[in-house]
């Protein structure tokens, strides 16, 4: 448990740069230091509120005292604005409750090294990460395909050898035959045939190498996607909710493809160009060292230009990725919520919103392409200067008799092979900048630690029921607790209803039972075993859930039911649907249990979707059943039918049920009333009515609403 919460700030009282630290301790004290010197250490006694005052380019945190005075805690540049707000939340929670709730891990929204804001959903700074280690890791994942890649590379080397024979044959043809205007015609035909054969063999072998590379790259892409998807499935809800669905889809699909394309295509061409470059260099140096020197005169200019533009290009392509990710997120949300959009008639509004984002993406992309259209020809022009120098001085050497025409032609042909790798290197930063951004995003998902780890040796005891909460406190942010010191003991086979106003923590309580989150303090136990001591798979196999927001997969009715128990028999499926009140409407559908329903069951009614969800929970035959507003989408008649089924179903099971319709919980053995994150009342329906407390007020309010509706 952390004892101190800190904030780094960078301006002193005179608004000069400094290295400062503001601290809040669990005992309720705040202190500050700047450049190693302590400035103050005081309690929060008499404080009314901690607040942030943003200014122009800077801001400050101050304590507002109950007597009207104000005490400045620190000053900072705007890069620390968000973290300053989080610091104030922690302090204000202590002022209001006299209890310190310090986050176990501060949410870092700026890079600790360079101070730049982090991209939303990323914990890695795209300016400060180690590019070499990232690239090395991407290459290490190619190990399963190294044999295929080795074969492909051998083919590339052989193909390059045949390709480089053509200029040599050209030189012999010009110097020995064409320039002297003599020689047997058969020799000329043989040389022409040799050039044709070399080119043909080059193409055939290159096709073989391409096929080998394609096999390796497709396997590599599949490996990356599988690893990323596998990790997404194992991340906790808190980790997943920090990112948008569009961002996650992009990382699994598009970013993995970008990495694959870079490793396979850029890697293949890079090795091929390197092989040709080395061989041609050797041939040129042997043929004429002085002309070779002229070929490489512009190379230093290109190298300096590339190094200068590299960082600038990297920033611009990161910005383009961010805009593209935003467009994907909007598109995903609109498609998922298309019924809501149409029901409110907001098509034009959503079109305008999407067009606005795509317009921004187009502007960034266009700007990048304009820059590249200027940069690439400039670099290519400088690399081509050597070719003009070779032609100028080579032609003079021919006129002086110091060089043959065939050698100059060979040189000019080989210059193409030398400049091709150089021009490839000019384009390389663009590909690398795009690929590096995607690599960082993919590897960040793969490296993320789950905050709900399984124990190496889990205690998977038989779960017969009995759920207990022992001093449980929890908040999605620890300084904003939803549940506070909750202690409940649900006996085996007991049905307990959980009621209360919206936002008091009912669904949060159920989320803790399913271990979608771990409590910040206390423990949740089933059959006497702490949930953190058993495997999550064992827990979920023994808990059946019907959520308020029903989700069905695109597929048949039968597929959705057996999702909870893949090995279920047809008789079990039908029995579960009868228990859930779904069998009657299923058999009236065109194809019965084989009827295909749309994504999330949009082709059936809300009540039918909920009955399918109940059947899906029933088929597991779990010892523990959780009903989160299980009948909220049903009419009164259907609800009465399903309630009868549920009463039979819950016999012998430990059941936790949430319902806003309090009449549905009258059969509960006990009712637990939550208020402000705590257990306010507990007892049977009749006992709570006699108490005339919160539950009584809720029942009376619903009765009044019912009378008005009638």
C-alpha cells in the first residue's frame, strides 16, 4: 500500500524552471521541495478544498482554507495540468472523508523523460522509446520462419547474381565485337542468348523467392494477430476500458499488418539491395577506382539529409496514425449504435462528425505526402549527381584513350544497381516511421501486465455456494470509492436481492463477485476461498450471469445458447430454453433453433434477447447465479412467467439479484439496501417495510409511479 502520493512540478515561486516534488501522505500532510530544498510541510487541518488555477502557459495548485485564506502549494507549466487535477482529487477526498485513498499506481499522462503528453491509450512515449530494441524484438518473432526466410534469401542471392551478369556480357559485346565492327555472328548471338537466359533465370528464381517470402510473411502476420488477440482476451476490464474499441481493432488488424509488411517487404528488399550493392562495389573498384569514387561523392549529402529529416518525419506519421485511429473509433461506434442514430434522426450530425475527422486525417496525410513529394525527388536528384560526373569524366577518358566504351557502359549500368539501394534508403525512413509507430502499439498490448493475475498454484476448491464480502472497499479510481467497507455474508442456497438508487454500487458489487475487478481493500470469498486464490476460469465455470445489457453473438439461436456450455446436448438446450421462457418463441421462428439472428440479436425483440440470455445462464447449471436486472426488458405477463421459472431455478443455488422493480424481489430470502457505497439496511421485504427507511421510501415511490401510470 502506497503511503505517499507525489506530483512533479517544474516552476518555483519566481516562475523560474526547477525540479520540484509535491507530496501528500496517508497521515494527511502535504509537503513540497524544489531542487532538493524543503519548502514546507503542513497538515490539511482547516483546509476546505485543493484546487487548480490554470493560467496562460502555467498554473498553480492552492489550498482554500475555511477562514478564507489561500495557500499556494506549487506552480507548474501546462504539461502537468492533468496530473495536477488528479493530485487535487486525492487531497480533496481526504479533506471530505478524513480517509486517505492513494492510488496504487498513478496514471501517467505525460512522458517522465521529455514531458510531452502521451497519446491517448498509450503508456509509451513515441519520442523516447528505444527503437533498436523494438526492431530487434520484431525480428526475434521471425524465428519460427527462419528456414523459409533463409531459403528465400538464397533464391534472392542467386537471382541477383544472374541479374548482375547482364552488364558484364554487355561490356564484352561492345568492346570485343560492336566497337571493332568485327567478329563471328554466332558469338554475338551466343552473348545475346546468354543475356536472355540470365534475365529469364533471374525472373524465375525471383518468383520462387517471392513465394517463400509470402509464406513466411503470412505466417508472421498470423502469429502477431494471434498473440495480440490472445493478450486482449486476458486483459482486465479496467485495462480494456482505457482504450476505445476502434483503437484495439486497429492494433490487432492494421498495426500487425503494417509490422508484417515492413519486416517482410522492407527486409526482403533491404537484403537484396545490400547483396547487389556489395557485389557491384567490388566489381566497380576492380574496374576503375577513380570513377567509383565519383559515384559515391553525393552519398554524404544524402546521409546528412536523411538524419536531419528522420525525427521530423517520425512525428508527422505518429500524428497521422492518431487521426486514423480516431476515425476508426468513430466509425466503430456509429456502426454499433446505428439504431440509436436513426431513432434520433441524427444521421446528418454523425455524417458531419465523421467528415470532420476524415477531413483532419486527409489534411495530415496530404501534408505528409506533400513533404514527401518534395523530399524524395530532392534526395534522388542528389544521388543522381554521381551518374553525371561518371558520364562527364568517363567520356573524357574514352576520348583520351584511357577507357573503353564497354567499360563506361558497364559502369553506367552498374550505377543503377548502386543508386537503387541508396534511393531505397531515402524511402526507408518513411516506412520505418510508420512501422515503428505500429510496433510500439502492438508490443505495448503484448507487454501490458494484467492487474488480475492468476496464482501459479490456484486453490480451485469446489464452489458449492456461499458468498461473503469482508470489509470490501473499491473504486474504479481508488480516490473515488464506489463501495466503502462493505461486509455481507450470503449463505449457500440463499437468494439475496440488492437494491438501491442508481450509482450506489449494486453492479459494482456483482462485478467483484465475477472478479472483473479486485477490491482495493478487503476480500470477496466463495465457499470460504478468496477469489484471488483460485483461477479465473474455475470461478467463471461455476457462476452463471444474466446482465442488464444483454449481448448476443451473430449466429444461430442454438449457437448463442451453447456458448455457455459448448458440449451441451440438444435436450439440455431445450430444457434451458424452457426454464428461461424462450422455447415457445424459438419454435415459432422460421428455422427454430437454427434461426440466424443479427449482431447482438437486433432481429429479435429486447424481451426475447433477455430470455435467451437467461437460458444461456441456465444451461451452465451453476451453483452461483447472478441476475443483473434479468427481467428489465420484459412486459408484466412475460415477467410473471419467467419469475416462476426463475423461482424453480434458484432452488438450491446461491443467487444474487439486482432489480429496480422491487416487486420482483419479494421472494428473496433477504434484501440488502446500498446507499452511498455502504450497506444501509438488511432484512426481508416485510422487515424493511416496517423499518420505514430507504427501502420503504423506494417501495412507496414505485407505488406512486404505478398509480400515476394506471
